[in-house]
């Protein structure tokens, strides 16, 4: 049995950044989706021009990222939900020990995005997607804030992995 002084280490500063960012992102994602569904009532409008190539287009995404692998039955819905929450949990454990700010930032974005989309799946059976920039010609998918956060988080995680580690003992 461990003594009280040997308890699990506290969350690192990068971990606190990750958890704070994921909470803010999750709140913003869910608030924006609520506005899209109930304030703007986008499901009855289908599409609304915003500015230039940006428009709001309602898409219920039953698949994974950008609509790939459409999951139209309950087992897949709940499987994707549990998978996303499991990934978020595993990344949270990693984040609590993260020692680099960029890594904490990346993990926070991915965790918040994964949980935001998992909440949609649990509530609606599909993810609420609405950001449409298909008019630019090379990106035909409709996405949401959580998807953007996950994508940026993965890019930042890759960037962090290429950073040079400090020399040990020199």
C-alpha cells in the first residue's frame, strides 16, 4: 500500500492546458451545435450562405471523419461512441503526464473534439455537421468545430513529434 506522499503525481502544466482547452472547446462545440439546430433551425433550411465560399449546410453524419464508413445501425452508433470516449480517456491519461506545451495543446484539441462528437452520437445517433466550404472546389466535405479541432490537434501532435528532444546529460 502506498503512503499518502507517494500518491499519483499531480497533473503537469501541459496537462492542465490540455484539460482546460478540451473543456472550453467542448462547451463551444456544443453551444454552436445548439445554435445551429435550435437557434438558426438549420435542419429546416438545409443551406444558408454566410460569406464568400462559406455556407452553413445541415448534414447528419452517421459515419466517422468526414462521413467515411457510414454507420446506419445502433451497434455501429454506440460502437463509434464508445471508441471515441475510449480514445479521449487514453489521451487524457497521456495529457495528464504531458511535459510539452505543444503536446498539451494538441491533446486538448483532440480530446475536446472527440467528446463533442461522441455527445452528438449519443444524443442524436449522428454527428451535427454544418460548415460547408465546398464552393472552394477541392474540399467537398461538411464538418463542424469538433472535426476542425481534431484535425488541428493531430497536425500539432505530428509537429510536436518532430521537435528535437533536449540532449540528455550534455
